[in-house]
């Protein structure tokens, strides 16, 4: 993968943005990269005199400056750049992603209004970003876990190599184990009609783990320091990943190969809204290291 130049974080002064800023600073320290803090603003009331807009811009400058001051005071990141943008925050995150190693955004929770905000900012950025996007979920600042959980990778037939590369890389940086999860939908039973014999579930899960081991082999060789477990689960993909996220430090999912602008696959979208931990959405075109 071509080494990128910065970690980008969206910041609006909220508790959720502070949580994202904490995660972004951590990534910068682990990766030894500079930090770009971006804040977008726009006048929401139609035509107005420039003096009125100037007051709003000044307020936006204050918010952005506060984020930069917090970063300088509480991290060892040496190179911190601020980016003030007039327009859509989602559009700006996508624009900046083309020069980023990573984009970090906050999540506002699980309510209907919150999901609409997610869809317009974090979800849009995750769908269209040129770089991996981490959506830092939760209702407030993340305490440092005494025993952090593994990096969980959602592994299916269409999971791009870039997602495996990112997941193993994060696990190595954070000195955490990796758990790859593959969902196997339980066979449906229909009574009163001729049916093929129900396969032995141990055989099914064993075969799935064998396929997972084959897929993981290259990354296990590349990251020998990362303990990597392959787990096949009898459940839907949403159920399996949601359950695994409950004890994870980070859930990594790959964006669909056949993405349409502004849209995510149903499983990825569900994880950005319902996972119990931060979620990394990795696009298929970021270029996995060979």
C-alpha cells in the first residue's frame, strides 16, 4: 500500500467528536503520522449579509481551534493541521480522504435522528472514502480498557484483501489478537416436503474454518506476531458480527466491491449503526500491500 500522509478526523466540538479525536490521536501516535482536524460549517438560513455569516465563521474557527488545542495538550502528535471548510462535512471528509491513511468520525448513537445524522456524515464518508474510515461508536469518551478485546474481522467470500490487511495491521499496531468471524446461515427446515439430508453442522463449520485458514494464511505469514483465530458461526452475518463486537476493541468490515456512490451494503450499514465497538469500513480500492 502506498504510504499516505495524514490521519483525518472530523470535529464539531461534541462529546462524540472528542471521542473520535482521542481515537485519531492514538492512530497518529501508533503510525507516526500527522493529524488533520477538519470542521465544516455553512449558513443554514438562505440569503444573509456577509456580516452575519462572519459571526458563524468565527464560531466555527473557535470550535476548530478548541479541537486543535486539545490535541496539542493531550498527545505527542507533533504535526497538527486544522482545516476549516464552508460546506458539507461529509463532502469534506471524502475530499480529504484521497490524501489520508485513515479517516476517523464520531457516532451519535442509535436513535432514529442519530441514524439520520450517521447516514448524512459518517455513513456517506464510509461509502465514498478513498481511505479506511473508523466510526468511533459510543455515548462518551472511551475509557482505556484494562484488558482490551481483539480486533474482529468480518470475513466473507467478498471481503476485499484490503480489509484483511487493515485488520492485521491494526492488531499488530495495538498488540492485540485478531479474530476472523465467518457467518454460516443455519439450514432452513421445511416439514412435509421432500428434503435433502441436513448436513452435519460440525462438518460444515469445520470446512468453513479450513477455507478461512487458507484465506488468512498470507497475512498470518506477514504478521507472525498477531495471534489470529478463525471462527465460523452458525448465524446471519449481522448477528455474528454484532455478537463479536460486544467484546472487541475494533470491528473491521470491507465495503462491497460493487459499491454505488453514497451507499453501503446492508451488513456493513448495520454494523455502523448497531455494533458495540468502533467500526472500520475499508474500501476495496485502497491497495493492500503485496
